[in-house]
């Protein structure tokens, strides 16, 4: 190599170093995740990908895709912005989302998506300096295939624990039917046109009781080291809890874990809720894919595939008893539960299971069905199903009539708890039962 060629090569290398250094400097200076000096605070939307940072990725919120939204078969929500409101169970410095088109019959085109912290609870307005544009593989547009899902790139945004988070998507073309979670117990919002980057909630004139497309929010957390996934039915979905109040029993469990984290044997875990109202262990609803998929069929997607899962809680079985036209054999229920536990154990995950609560007074009650419930509970309490047990039955039943819920824990339908009942469920959970990974020998 001549001296001239050597100088040329050295100059080229130095040029590359300078360009890379400038890019790194500008990327670091653009947004520190605090929102204090971001482009958003100056009236522009930030779309920086997440940086390398310390912490652990955990689930901050999730909802199981439960079916195809009626009335959306032809056009989906084409030409409309969907602003989902979700409640963060863990704080973080970066975030990413998962969108599902599980029930779609054609590709779902998302041309814009954003995330922001809500200015106040139950509001479509974004807090100042928190709006971030989301990308997927570096692009602002993503095509979600029928039956598929996509996860966004991570983006820097500071998510406080317990904050409402706004995740907004816009789809310009027909893409029905919409994949949704019908019993959110949380109001979300819809606007005509593309208002994904609007910090104001003014365009969002339509309220929605559903979560649409969005199935998970993960955060890079410095306070949680793993995720607890709760698989259940309407009792976990919180179908009779106060809308917008986050009074599901899983919310109570989440708050208790955070308050006690690091003390004694209490693990530092976030909690995500994978309840579907009407869910059963063995049977699914109609359709292909099935509406309200069975616990067994969805366990891989809704539990094992969640982010950084460390423990599983199962509260299923009541609907297998109530919705069976003939008397179900209790062994059918317990065998189904054991099949779920085996899937978790294959991943080294500890499983805490709940006893089945009473339902005398409900329209589906019979003495024969109650006998099945009691037989299932006897197996659970004997330690023949789960690694550990949370006894919701003992905690919420009427001490003078154990076949029914205590009146102040009853929402009025004699099956689902009141807010007070949900709080009782969360309060009786032994947090130390979530610690450990060794599966039981069943």
C-alpha cells in the first residue's frame, strides 16, 4: 500500500468515526425519557427508539384477545383513531406494545401508532411531554397479518406506576373484523380521522367499553424483576368491578406486591391480567379462531408468551361447571387444571391456584353443581393440583351458608364479587406463595 493510499484509508476511517459519534451524541441528547427537554415538550412528537438502559422488561398491562367485535366484519375501524386507555402495573423508562389481528380476516394496516401517559385518570388527553411515535422494525407503518400479532420497537418514555397510558392506532383501510377484549371495565376512545399524535382529547368524542387490537404493554423497569400472569374468567376479568377504578382483585394484588417488594420473601413482580369473561378450561366458543378460546388452547399465547414470566396464578373452573348442560365430572375439571399446571411446570414456573367460590342464588345453581364445586375444591386444598393455594372460597363465602357469597362481598348476581369482594380476594393472597420455581410433584 502506498503512503497516499494509506492517508486516504485513514481519512475514510476518521470520517466514519465522526459521523457515528455525532449520531450517538444527537440520539442521546434528543430525549432522556423524562419529557423535560423532549421534542414533544416543544410541540413535536418524538419517535426515538429506546436506548440501551438498565432495568428488566416486564409486563405492565395485558388483555387477552377474546373475540371478533360484532359489526366490524366488513370495514373494521377504517379511517378512525383508536385510543386505548390502560393502567400500568409497573413503572418504566421505556415501553413497547403488542397489537393483535387474531380475529381479522384480512391484513390490518396500522400507519400511525403512538404512546403517551394520560394527563389524568380516565382521560384521552396526553400529559405534556409524553407523546411518542411508535415504530415497528424502524417503520411507522406495519401490516399485521390475519391471525397474527406484532410487537413495536421500544421507545423511551417514562411510565409511572399506576398511571393510565394512552395507546393510539390509526388504520386507513378496511381490515375487519376487529380483535377485541369486550369487558375492559375501562373507557377508551375513538376519533374520526388520523389523530394519533393529538395530545388533546378533544377529537375523541366517542367512548368505548372495549380494548381493541392492543394486547400488551411492556416496560423496562427498575423496580420489578419479573411478571406474574393471572389466567382466569370473569372473576379475574373483574366484570362487576367499578368502571375506571381498577378494583379487580388483580389490581389489589399488584398494589400489594409493589408495596411489599423486597421485604421478607416477597418477590419484585408486576401483575398482568389474562382473564376472559365466560372462560372455561376445556371448551371454547364458536368460530375459527374460536371466540373465548379455552384456557388450555390459549395458555401458550396468553401466559407462557408474556414477557419475563416468573409465576402463574390460575382461577378457572366455575364456568366448566355452570355451562355444562349435563353434570360435569369433577375429575374432568381437575384433570384440565393439572394439564395447565404441567404446561407451566415444563417452563419451570410456579403455579398458585384458587379454590372455586360459591354461587347459590345464581340462576345456574343446582345442588349437583355445588357438589362438583366442592369436590374440585377438596382436590385443590389437598395439594393435588397446584403448587400453592389461595382459598377464595373460604375468604368470601357466607359463614352461615357456605353455598353462597357473603352479602357484602356479592355484587348482587350471587356469582361475581362486589368491589369489596374483589379487594378481599386480593388481600387474602399470600405474596410469598409466588416465590420459587420448583414445580410440585403431582
